[in-house]
C-alpha cells in the first residue's frame, strides 16, 4: 500500500464538460513545477462516475470528494495536499 497521495480527476462526460480538463492541466503543472510528479499516484478515469455529476467537476484526493472544483480550488487542494517543504 502506498502512502503517497492519490488524486482522481473524473473525466466522465459531465465533469469533463464542466472543466475538469482545466483542473488536470493545473494539477500537472503544479506537480511538474514542484518536482512532485514521481511522488503522486494520479488516476484519470474516463468512465469514473461518483454519482455527483450535477455537482461536478469532481476531484477525489485520498478518498475525500471535492465537488464544483475550478482551477483556483484545484490549486488550493494541491497546496493543502502538498504543503511547502521546510
């Protein structure tokens, strides 16, 4: 079992249409800029449906579901998940 954070960005049609492709770009840039790409399990699930389609875009981090995620919220989630290292 991995102790690394696990991020799922739903790419189902509703979440994709509501902007999760932008959230994916924010996530990839954040991880690359901080050299964290090898420290995260990033799952993109095209068929994933969490039953929250009307509340999308949906992002799940370590089992916690976030709804209505826009790029600013995505950045905040990432900052919370990966606090600055001393």
